[in-house]
């Protein structure tokens, strides 16, 4: 195997002394008739996609969760890459790929880090048919924050998406997106609050001292009632980060803020987050 290139035909593999059974289990995937790509465990997901792209049709673009992951959104890279091809009489189907047929405009495909990907707007639209709304908002927030999506581009794509599967959900979630959300959990918490009967939360809320100096900020919050919400990810367990958090929460409390802190255990559903936020707002004078 070490003498074979990364992209080779099965016939060449057999000629190099590999029996058919060994070829089949030797760490390569067959992508086209008699064509295979060796998958070395040492290479990362992005490099594997580059190898795959070398033997895919010229109109192929990576899409759905594969595109979202390559853009840097906080999603798991799917085990089998998703690929979009232009519609044809017979759509190639490969066990190693999830193949979709899409008639895309030029604006719906971008070249990113050497890979053809569906654009941020197209990726958001495609995922609207697969993800629940909270997760879709989290992906959209990440695409906005990372510069792979703009409100104008998303509006343009959704305007010409009539009868496309998922377009209703995409249009409902699009106005909820924010480039200020810094993580998937923050986006999920915000979606739950937006979807409740509580006031709409602000994002990255600045906290000022009595002299007007910004001394801290809250992931989410309500400046009118001085209620803040913080998501505590694993990075907050770091000793240095923990010390900064103590200072920040002390400064917020000194300025009269009530801070609610949430963690991964609270991401199973909106109940706890919404009800605790309701209680905090009510204690500060909010009324439905």
C-alpha cells in the first residue's frame, strides 16, 4: 500500500499485489467506476475532502453538515460527506457519500480553503430541512459571525426558494439570527427565550459601573431589568478563566445585576432556562 498514490484505480492496486479482499478492506473508498482514494488516518477531515474532490464530477460541491463543518460552525462532521450534484438522468449513488441533486445558481457555490462548498445561504437553506429550529439558528449565527453569510445573501436565496424543502423553517428562523452569538449553546438559549412569552433578550449585553465604564458583559440579558444569562462551557473550568469569571460576576453584582448561570446539563430542553429567567425577570419588576 505504501507504494501506491493517494488516488489510484483498483486495477492498479491489484497489480501492486493487493488481493481484491485486501483492496476492499485496506482503507480506501471507491468513488467512481474502478477508482479509489486511500484514506490515511493521519490526515484530517478537510484533507480527506480534498482527496474526494479530486475524483468527483466537476459540478460537485460539498453541502449540508459537511459544508457547515468546513465553514467552522459548531456541528459534527458527518461520517459520510454530503455532496450536491446538478440533476441528471441517473444520479450517481455511492455508499461512501450522501448525494443530493440541486439546481444551483453560481452564487450558491463558493470556493473555501480549496474546497467547493455550497454557500452559507444555500447551506442554511439545506439544513433547514434537517435540523430543529434551535440548532438551525445556532448554525446560522455561526455562519454570520464567521463571515460566510450575510443578511442580504440569505434574503436573496430565500426569495427564490419557493417550494424548496425546508424553506418555511428557514424563513421563520432567518430574522432570529445574530452575528454576536459566540457559541452554539448561547444561540440555543437565545432561541428558546425568543420562542417563549418572555421579552426578547439582548446579545452580548454591556455592563457599566456608576461612572459609565464598561466593566463586564453578559452573553444574554435584559438591561432594563438588570438580568443577565451566562453559559458556562468547559473553558470556564480553567483556573485563569475561573478567576476572570469571579471578577466579572462580582462587578455585575456590584452594579445591581442578577446573573443566571447555565451549563450543558440545561441544554436538554427549554423548560429550566425559560422558567428561571421568568422568575428572575419577575423579581425585578417585569410583568407579562
